[in-house]
C-alpha cells in the first residue's frame, strides 16, 4: 500500500487508506493555529468557585494565538462551542496542533536515534536529552517469557518477508498532552507502544514491563499534574528509561530526522500497541492491536457519529482501557479540541466530570452506560440544566460492554 508524499496534504480518498501518522499530519497542518488540547488546571488554581462545585474563573484570561481570540468563561455569546474556540481559564495550559506536530516530529526523531544506535545506552551529545538506565541490571537480567498474545514466533516471522515485529516502548505517564505526543511519536517511528498507568501498583508495572520485553520506557517529569517521579523505574526496572519534559521536546530538535512514513515501508509492523488485561481472572495477558484496526475504528466512528473541526471532547478514560485511544485519536485526527482534566481529581471524585463538561463546553464524551446514568442525577441538579442531550447512540464492543456517545449541545435561551 503506497503512502502519500510527506510534503503534501493527502486527498480525502488517500487519507482513508493511509496511516495514522499521515492522517494526523494532514489534520495538524491544516489546523496548525487551532487549539488541539487544554490541560485543565487543578481546582486549587481556579480563582473562584461557583458555589455549586463548578469551577468559575472570576478573571478569565483570553488565549490569543495567531490573531484568534478564543472564548473564555465569561463569554455570553452563542452556545455553539466551535464559533469562537474553546473556553480557556487562568492556569489552563494550551497546545495548538502546530505545537503537537512539532513535538511529535522531535520525539519521533529522538526515539529513532536511540533505537537505531549501536549502544542502547547512548547519551546523545547534540541534545539535552539523556537516557537514564540501570546498566548492570539491564545487561545481566534474564527476562521472562513474553506473555504478549498474538506475536508470531521467530520462525513464523522468518517465513514472512513483508512484516516485522516492532520494538515495544512503555509509556509511563497519565492522560496528558505528553502521552498523546508519545503515542503519535511511537507510531511515527514505526514501533509499538505499551501504556503504563502511574496509578498501577509498582509490582504490576514491573511485571508488565518484564513480560512484554519492553525495549525502552518513556516518561515525562511531572510538570502540570501531581504524579510520582520515575526514578524508581531506573532503580528497579529491567530496561532503559528515557525521562523528558515537554519543554525539552519542543526545543530539543530543530532539524528532525527524515523518517519513512509507516505506510511507505515495504515491511509492515505486526502490531502497533499492546494493552494488558486486568488480571482479575488470572495472570494479566498482553494483547496486541494493529494500526489498521485503530484507523478502521476512527473512520467507522467518523462515518456513523461524525465529529467536526472545532468541537470539544473530554479525555477522561484511563490509559488502561482501549477506549482511551478512540477518545484522543478522534480529537487529534478530526481536528477537535481535547479537554484534559486533572486525572487525580477525576479519580477522587468521578462526578466532578460534570463540572468539566459545563465550564469547558464539552460537546462529545464517551462513557459507559452506568456512568451516564449516575451523572444524569448530577446534571439535572446542576447548571448543566441549560444543556440538552443532543444525541445518545449505543454501540457494543466485542466484549459485549455497552457504551454511549453523548453529544451535549448548549441550550441557547
């Protein structure tokens, strides 16, 4: 399957049969100055409280980018979420599609340089990035047999010339722009990612890393949210750890490498991500997923439940569950704005989601039916009464779990 030229924006027909990296490139290039993601500031950073649990900013700032003024909390104009841009409050951190694209190019180049190096512990001399690793443990440890499902044996791989087994990169970080950049970067450089939820017990993380034979762990130092630093992974883990900051990524690579697009490679990777089961019925097992599967789901969702440029989505699903991929890929590939609430606030109070829906004018949310029923009680008794449910659509995964998409359309009085 041939890819399209890296310097041109693909046609709609080409986009449908291309790779995720190209679809994102098209989306980000055409909307480079639009807000791609908003890191919502923790509630303690709000300058005011509405008295009913909704965080209202008394002195909201206007986020100005390339001549565009995006709506803030005190806007009283039309309820349409896409006419003026997403609301931004004091303390929120915004990233444009251009920012995300630049970060992906930078990190993908860095990862490719590290993975292709003769010495896997290389410290790049021309960059401020460094690979932190436990030398003795990495070189002397004997890894356990992989528990990842659906990976063919070496013999099977040898019999097929058009596929290759990608290296697995663990991503140790919460739902964030850094996580999104990391996923897109791993896809861009032709490897596979394994989400490592910081909320998991340490023993589970170490077990998963060993079981999957992870080649490198990528982590970002906490800059916006309160998460435990990754130093313990260096001490107790069995593979190198690459620790970065978003600032380093944005400034660290002025001339990214000219990488092959995944769709242009003669060999196709067998899988592009690994997710582990919960282990509630036994030992956790890793299951591999393909890029074509992710792209098919995105295209299917866009056909049945089209999301339009400028609409606002909420990124609230744990990275332990496969549905989180559709949440952020739907936004990044569809040129929508992704609102990312403080993950530990959602963990402590799941119903705080109603606050984020209201003050950020969220249009789309993916959640299980039980959560929706529970939130309905809060929605009816809150200022969310000015919103109406525009569309509720049920769909079922292979697991038989029911999910719904809610399209919240602001009510214009």
